[in-house]
């Protein structure tokens, strides 16, 4: 099957590489020439574990290539997948669909008869219908089908998630669409991944409902963590206990500084807007959004308190700034709320992140970037763990403490044990644990 993927970002690039690995003939188009030039030189524009090897293998096999030339790519493809961004529209909280509709306008003149156009991006309910309406206007001369195939992969484990999905969801209202989408995912049937065919509106809404539900789990455990601190319980023990119940499940029950990333905040916000417009407000989800925003802000005061109530002239060493480990993605990372607040209160920041990108440097002005955890700690009064990169788990805490001027360790990801941190000479503060048991 010949496939054209529009957008070589976290979703487009990973999906394109995986489809090529299935054996399909994939052309990945991005309108960012620098990104395409990087890919042609074998340089990854994003950090995603295993992606460089996967792409190298499939480039060598001649199954994937990258271009900025849309026309040829669309003309030769029976399936065109849209994986462009749908960020939050500034100020309103709605999903910004301008990239989607721009892409639709761009592909329209080149679509061949019988083409299937499928949205991989996360788009509000009703978008497939609107894409179809616009295409019918632009191309009344051809038959085509529009499907919705929301993506559920997670950055950091994207390839595994794509190759071994819990399910593949396809919203479809035509035989032609079903036929092509069934063929596309046929290779996954060997791994018994269920491909669920549903109404397009159901597929579109399911993606938002899934993210809102997961965000709700995170906010739920964060509030339980606050309660644990007041009543001498341990949030990890509570999470393990409730997570063992199959009706609840153990995932997304890790207390921390609040969720971030390119999906949860914008998708929660877009769902709230959609629901209000449909006169069926999702008040529970509105609270999740509020709780999470307030949580990120409250972390600054928590750090200040742990530092003895004053941050002026203090130095905070920060481990991890990305929104989660194994990604270089800074979108809506809690660090972007917390670190400027610490700076406003007079603190100097020295930070280390294994994949901190140019993006991070631009978005966090005034931060001194360090080569490793030890150099970040030099002369610091407070050590702050913001992202639970694996390499932080094995750090020699005594050595870090030695390099510091102060002795405060604020662990917002519960990476360390109180006993271990205290043995290294730290005054330790973490999330959701009352007194030591
Ligand atoms: P991204 O910003 O990393 O990538 C989008 C890419 O599209 C960019 O490279 C951009 O240059 C390109 N682009 C924009 N307009 C284009 C056009 N007209 N033609 C060609 N290329 C164009 O975005 P992402 O994180 O991959 O997210 C894409 C979509 O997938 C979003 O709707 C997002 O909500 C959804 N999604 C993301 C994730 C995730 O973990 N990142 C997971 C599931 C779903």
C-alpha cells in the first residue's frame, strides 16, 4: 500500500516509521524544510527511544522517505494520513484546527479517485465531517472517503505503543474507508491487536474522553497525596492498594507536580469547550483542569517552604525539565510554570536534563544549563527533582550533597526513599507521604 503521511512530528514520524516497518511504502511530508533536511541526513528532529534505528532500517529497505514536496506524494498515495498539530488556540482553549484545514486545502488538488483521507491528529468531534464537506467542495470530481484514526501512543514509549496497541480505533462511514484501514492495520492482527470500527464522531470523542479520564486519574491521586500528607498516610501505598483492583488499574496513579505535555492540558481544555458548546458541560473534567493548574502553581510554595520560607539569594539545582522522562518535549511541562515562579521569588536556577533541547533553553530564560546532575548541584541550596529520568534513580546522593551549599532535597516525583536521602545528609521532602512508617 502506498501511504502519504502529513506531519513528521512525534505522531507522524513514529507512525510513518512503524507503517514502513509493516512493509508499506511510505512518504512522509512535512512543510518544515529544516526538519525534512535533518531526516534526509539521518538526523532525528525529536528524541524518541529507538526511532533512529527504526527509520534507518526502513530507509535502507526503501520503504520510507521524507520530502517537502506534497504534490507527488499525494498523487501516488491511496491513503493520506494527517498527523499535523492541533494545539490549544491561544486564549480560548479550543483546538486550533488551522493546520488541519490548511493541510486539507493543500492535498485537495492532488487527491486521486478513491483516495482515503484519515486523521491521526486529535481533532474535536465533527472534524471528519467538516473535512469531508470541504473536500467535496474542492473536489466534486472524485470519490473519496474520510476516516478518523486517533492515535494513542505515548511519547517515550511510542514505538512499542504503536506496535503493540491495546486497540486501534477507526471511525469510518464508508466501505472504501473500512477496506483501506483494515488493510493498513492487517499486520497488527498477527499480534491480536483489536481494530475497532466505530462511527467517526465516536472515534473523535473517544480520544478526548480517554485523555480526560487519564488526566482525572492523575489529578485524583494528586489530591489524595495532599490528604496523605495531612493524615500520615503514604500515597504510594494507597495507589498500590487501589491500583491492584482491576476496575481501577495501577497506571496513572503516580502523585507528582501535576500533568503536562502536548496532549492532556490541551485535550482536557478542548473537551471542556466542546461540551459547553454542545450544552452538556463536563463539570468533572472542568475541575480536573482547575486542580491541575492550581497544583503546578502550588509547587513553587512547597519548594519555598522546604527551603526554609525564603528563596531570595538561594540557588536551586533542578533535575529534569521535560514533562516526563524519555522525551525532549517541553510542551506544557510543569517546569515552565514552576521554575519562573522560583526565579520571581529570587532563586537562581541551575538545571540538568538528559535531553533538554534548544526549546527548553528558549522557554526557560535565565537558567544555567549544566552537563550533569553533579555540576547542577555545585553550590546549590536546594536540590529539586522535577522529572523522573531513570538515570536520576542511581545518583550518588552523598556526592550531590557534598557539592551543595545547602541540604534540602525536594523530590516531586518520589524517586528516592526518605531513609536513603536522609542517610546522604539531606532534609528530604517528597509528595504524599506523611511521617515515615
Ligand atoms: P508535532 O508538533 O510534533 O508535529 C506536527 C508536524 O506537522 C510538524 O513537524 C509540522 O511541521 C508539521 N506540519 C504542520 N502543518 C503541516 C502541513 N500543512 N503539511 C505538512 N506538515 C505539516 O505534533 P505531534 O505531537 O506529533 O501531534 C500531532 C497530533 O497528534 C496532534 O493532534 C496531537 O494532539 C496528536 N497526538 C499527539 C501525541 C503525542 O504524544 N505527541 C499522542 C497522540 C496524539
